[in-house]
């Protein structure tokens, strides 16, 4: 009687060990910068930010990277951004985006993008670039060129507001401008209405600056001539005073000689 009982206990123990091993192998953990999505059949998808039981053949699991991605947008030449005054600018902007550590954000990215695509930086670049270019263009169109150069931070704030939450579940963390320059005139299209307006503005600006520069140069030359004349006047005054002093000394000597000669005759 003891042998079958012991065998039964051994069998139960072995089954427990096997079950424990199976459970341990099915227990899946993700890092702090990841999210685990678990789907059971056609049921709702669960999100875990730590660990969860994933049964092979029963559950479908994917990992979503929550780390920050860098999306670089550059527009130059004929693709440059048009300002409100028609002047076109070359711009290079860097956007830092990520999926927030929230269940609704993770589910939205998984639904609209897919974990596999969202985990590849080049896919994120391709997915978000057009939206970010639109935000840059819309924001630039509300500023004159001089205003953009005067306050970059205001332009950045405007772009971030323009982007808002329309990034397929991604969140815009930060934006920086690496380049913001006037597009060269030879890259503008004079048959384009906005470019033609920009060319006119730039021509007027160049003419005004040339006139101002010429005026400043003339004023500088006048100041220099005035200073030169004042120096010459001072030198002449010195010469006059010197001549007067010499004449006075000469007269004093002549008078002294005359008085000496008169005294000798007396």
C-alpha cells in the first residue's frame, strides 16, 4: 500500500514541478522603457508595463518600445517654408517623440501604427514627417521673416501647439531648430505667386539696406571731414598764436635796443 501512495505523491510532485516550470516559462517580463500587449483570441487587448502571464498558443503578445525617437525634418530651396510676407526660408528641425507610459496611448499606437512599425525609427520618421512638415508650414505662414529670426522660441511654441495630439498616439516631447535661413534668391520661382512676392520684398529690403548703408557712409565721411577741418583750424590757431608771440618778442627786443642806444648817446 505504501508504494502506490508514494508513487502518487511523486507523480503529483512531478506534475507540480512541470506546471511550475511551464508557468515560469510563460511568465514574460518587459523593461521600464517597454510595454507588453497581450491579446486573447478576439478579446480586448491588455497592457502590462511590468510582467504578465503569456501562454503560448493561447495568447498573442507584442512588445512596444516607449523610448524617445528622433524625427528630423528638413526643407530647403523650392521646398522651403513660405512666411507671411512671401519670403521663403530653409529650415531643419528636430522633433523628439515617444509613446507615453499610459494604457490608452499604447493601445492607440498599437491600433493605428502597429508595434512592429512603431519600434523602427525609420518607420516613425516616415509616418510622422508629413504631419510635422504641415505644422512647420502652417506656423511659418503666420510669421514674417524678420519675426522668425527675432524670436525662434515663439516659432517653436507655435509649432508644438500646431502639432497637438495628432501624432497617431505619439507625444511630442521637444523641438529644436538647427537651421533657419533665408532661401537664396536663385532658388526661388518667379512664376510662383508667393515666391514673386518674396522676391519683391527681398529686392526692396536690399535697396533699403543699400541706401541706409550709403547714408551711413556719407554721414561718416562728413564726420571725418568735419574732424579734419577742426584739426586744421586748431593747427592754424596754434600757428597764429605762435606768430603773434614771436612778433611781440621781436618788438620787445627792438624797443630794448633802441632804448639802449639812446642811453649810450646821452
